[in-house]
């Protein structure tokens, strides 16, 4: 069988062939249009319009099945063409061949990054226009949904004069409520001559499109409301402006709840376009431009009437008689937590009043003066707006570095991330010093904000955010560059040759695996080790041990777990690094009663099974490997 992978639709993509139970790729040596046409014909996709090589559609994985393909043109299938023997090649996956067939279709709003522009369809190898005759809200809605641009589209009418450039592919597209894809909608046949002036083309702005920002409020979460449309920022008219509208803006910006909806250019008048007026948000919308409004640029307004908003940001005051008094609630991810009064002092209150633009602190009533909150309580000392944690390592002293700032956890980019930077994190967490820095999202990719980039600590700083770095949130990174650290206080447990449930007991400490002496070793201790490793309930001490000096450090001795201990790390023991055993015969070797499911590491080049490799192996297989090798070796 043959298929095209990672294009949109089935008629474009990386060429893959199923043979001997595995999907494999085709090398781009001597790959050209005529050869690619055999593939298109085979798939019922017409003829080849483009034959990109060099893994244009991403690198495949596993086998490279064919190389030096040399079709004569009449073959019914690619594998009927002369080529090297199956699997014989001198290629790497970065040479994977692809094809765009004539029947490949696609949809875009020109300048494809945005959710607004000229509607175009790709057909027979070229982008072409869609005439706007019979264009309905249902059709535009389907276009926007299909492009991930919100639920609704609006037809632009302010269009230039002049002849259409390029072909016109479609007209009279009339989607109904039951159509779930643009391509199901009835339309006039391909390539008609029914419109030739640009004013008859379809230009759409989708509802999900418009970004919003708050200007001149002195912080991200308060200010004059501005929306971006047709690549230009413009303001919002106060007519119809209310708390529901303001709430949608705050939500869209991740700024918590709305505290005030302001009018009459409270934050100063804007300039340029006044984009929106007469907004009628329900409050459930996720973006301001999804709310009903008078049409882009449709207004009867002056900048002196520009609308503004104050959002709570990462903190809100609830249950008081104004937005400037009430019970303190802090945003943690997507929930609000109340703050225990024992953790709350003048300094914290001062930060909140300033953040909310509420002047200075008048009083700090405790004892649930504004009523008791519901839900979670913030049970740590408040470290204003900034905290650090390590995620997805085992234990709290190794993992992906994350910082809490402005109500959101975000990551650090690994650009110029080094031991001095990482040591500041370890010290801050009471985890000693850094023994290893990790990059390229070794502890998984975070999500949301990337808070810091180009961090350049000298190593003596008290907190990571005291180090020189780009401004908060400023970076040129993706989450696959997330930084991590292994601190010296990070501890872990294994039976050497870690896949199995039997072997030399080792603990990871201060950056190295070391031994555990067997003095005072009890069944309870061994049982806890086995349980902790998922190796059953019981362990047996091996006694048939080799002679010779211990290699590596000896970290622990006299570990004596009791029945009440639920983790190995709770058990009493001699202090770290006891000089109490030197010979391999004194080390602890354990065989546990259970077994762990086999986890067989797979070499990068061969993915375990073809179906999981429909995507790019270069991104999938190595990450699976990374997971297996996550513990420091
Ligand atoms: C392709 O096949 C033709 C004969 O059909 C042959 O002359 C030519 O050398 C071959 N080209 C390659 C690159 O193998
Ligand atoms: C396939 O590619 C080879 C090498 O470029 C070329 O010689 C051959 O003519 C192509 N096949 C067709 C049908 O054009
Ligand atoms: C598709 O393009 C090819 C060449 O680019 C042309 O020969 C063919 O007529 C076109 N088909 C349509 C339906 O426009
Ligand atoms: C699409 O909607 C039209 C009505 O507008 C209907 O006639 C047609 O059957 C629908 N097609 C599909 C595949 O749903
Ligand atoms: C943890 O890290 C692994 C890779 O090491 C990753 O696949 C997984 O998604 C991560 N989980 C979280 C919650 O970040
Ligand atoms: C880091 O800071 C040092 C001074 O402390 C400076 O010499 C160096 O150029 C900086 N490196 C980067 C990448 O900014
Ligand atoms: C941990 O390792 C560092 C250097 O690798 C060393 O300076 C330090 O003394 C070690 N600490 C302990 C408790 O072994
Ligand atoms: C672990 O067990 C010992 C007794 O063996 C006990 O003294 C100690 O308090 C326990 N620690 C925890 C945290 O349960
Ligand atoms: C798809 O192709 C793009 C390049 O066009 C590549 O970056 C991406 O990794 C590919 N994804 C898969 C799943 O192959």
C-alpha cells in the first residue's frame, strides 16, 4: 500500500509504502514529478504537481524502502518501477520524498497566519479565489472553524478595485448546517468564469481572529481596550460597554476577572481605527471579537469615548463593597485560592493594593472578615507573585524548572542555561547545588508561558529572577527547549541494571549513584524498596557476592525501615556517606518477589511499530527514549 503523510488531506505529503508489515519512506534520489505521478495516480489523486524532497513533509522513521526509483511512467504502482532492492539505499530520513498531487485541496485566508483575509482554495497545484456570490454566514462559519479561527466569520466589504490575480476556483459555495467540512458544501463546478474583479472575491474575518490588549494602564491586566484587525490595532467604543464585555476581555487575556468596565477614555484616548462598538457579549465567549457587535469599523464614536477595563490579574478581592476591599484570592492555574491570614502581612497587602491600582493599605482585617472562601486554600508562605518549582522529575529536587509569575506557571528556555543558573534554582528550593543541567525538554514540555530566556546568573543570586535575563515573557523559544535541573539533594533508588527487579541496591545522591551497606538490613526495609520500585511486596538479600572493593561512593548504612514508614526515604539510617563498608560483600543486593513489566529500549532508527510512526520519528522515538533514560545514569 502507499500513503501520503503529514500534508493536509490525503493527496499531498511524505510518500510512505507498506511492505513486510512496516511503513517506510522513499528516498529523494532521482525523485521527480514523473515518478511522483505514479503515486498520485495510484491514490486516485490525479497527477503530481510538485515532488518535494529533503523531508519537506517532515522526516519519517523506520525503514527507507525505496531508493533510485526510475519509473517509465506507465506503471500501475510505485513498486513496479525499477529501483534499488527493497530496503537498499544510501539515504537518511532527511532525504524523504514527498508529493503534491493535483487533487490535493486546501483552504486558507491569504497570509495564512492570521484569521482574516482573502479566502483561497488550493486546487490543481495553485491557490485560487472564491467568488462571494451566495456567500452565507453558515459557509463563513465553516471556513473559520476549519481553520481553527473561531465559530463565526464576517464578510469584508471594503475591497480594492482591479482584476483578480490568479485563477478563480469556486463560486456559489453554499454550506448547510449539516455539512461538517467546507469540502462537502455544494458549489458551482471548479474553475468558472463568474467573477473577475477583486471586489467580487471573498474576504473573511473570523471571530477567533482578533487579539486584544490593554494599553496605558501601567500593567498588562488594565488599560484601554484595543483589538487587532487587518493587522492594525484599534480601540473599542464605550457604547454598550459593560461588565460582561469587560469580563470577556479579562478572560481572553488570562487576567482573571473584571473589576471595572470604564468609559470616556479613562486611560487616555487611543488613535487610528475605532474597530468595535455596540458589543453585546454574553460572558461565555472566549474572545471579544466573538461577541455580537456592529461590524468592524462600524461605529458612531470618538476616541474620547474609548472603553477601558481593569482586570484582577493574579489576585482579586472578593466580598467587599468595592473592587478595592475584600477577601484576598490568588489565582493558581485555573482555580482561585484563598489565603490564610497567618501568612498575610502588610508587605503582601501593599503589593496587592498597588497591583489592583487601589492606592495604599488601610487595614488588614483577618478572621474571614469578608466571609469564608470556598475551595482551595493557599497554604504556603506568600512569595509575592513569584515561586519556583521542579516538575516531572521524581521528587522535588530534579525536573523541569517552572516559575509562578502573574498567576501562571511558566517555563525557562534552555538558551544559555548552565550550572550557575541552575544552582540558583537548587539553592532557592533547599536542594543543594546543581549537579546537572538538562535542556531540550528532557523532563517533558511545559505549556503556557515561557517566562525567562537567556538567563545569565553569576551563581550567587538569591532567586532566579534576580539574574540578568530577557524581560519576563520575552523569548524566541518553543517549549521543546524547556530547561531543567538535577540538584545535589535529588535522591533516587534503583537496583542496578535498573530494568530488572534484582541487583545491587543503589541510591542517587549528590549527582552520583552509590552503594548501601547491608548492616542492619531487615525484611521490612527490603520490602519497602521492592514496593517503591514496583517490584512486588517482598525482597530477599543476596549473599553470593563477589570479592573486591566497592566501586563508587557508599552513600548509606544502617537503613532501618519500620512498619509505619511509607517510603524508603523516611527510614532512619546512618548519616550520608558513612565510611562503614569498603567491600562488595558488605553491599546490599536484593531480589524482589515481583517483576516489572519489560521495558525494552528501542534504538532511535527503528520505531517499535509502524503505526505509531505515522508522524515524524525524529520527534517521537527519541522522546520515548528520553523517558526511559530520564533517571540520571
Ligand atoms: C532509468 O531507466 C532507464 C531505462 O528505462 C535507464 O536508461 C536510466 O539509466 C535509468 N536511470 C537511473 C537513474 O537509473
Ligand atoms: C523517473 O526518474 C528518473 C530519474 O530522474 C528518470 O530518468 C525517469 O525518466 C523518471 N520517470 C518518468 C516516468 O519520467
Ligand atoms: C491543472 O494543471 C495542469 C498543468 O498545470 C493543466 O494541464 C490542467 O488543465 C489543469 N486542470 C484544471 C482542471 O485546471
Ligand atoms: C451539505 O449540505 C447540503 C445542503 O446545504 C446538502 O445538500 C448536502 O447533502 C450536504 N453534504 C454533506 C456531505 O453533508
Ligand atoms: C514528563 O516527561 C516526559 C518525558 O520525559 C513527557 O513525555 C511527559 O509528557 C512529561 N509529563 C509532564 C506532566 O510534563
Ligand atoms: C553573562 O554575564 C557576564 C557578566 O556577569 C557577561 O560577561 C556575559 O557576556 C553574559 N553572557 C550573556 C550570554 O549574556
Ligand atoms: C557533592 O559533590 C560536590 C562536587 O561534586 C562536592 O564538592 C561535595 O562535597 C559533595 N557533597 C557530599 C555531601 O558528598
Ligand atoms: C519511620 O519508622 C521509624 C521506626 O522504624 C520511626 O521512628 C520514624 O518516625 C518513621 N518515620 C516516618 C516519617 O514515618
Ligand atoms: C510535518 O512536517 C513538518 C515540516 O513540514 C515537520 O516539522 C513536522 O515535524 C512533521 N510532523 C510529522 C508528524 O511528521
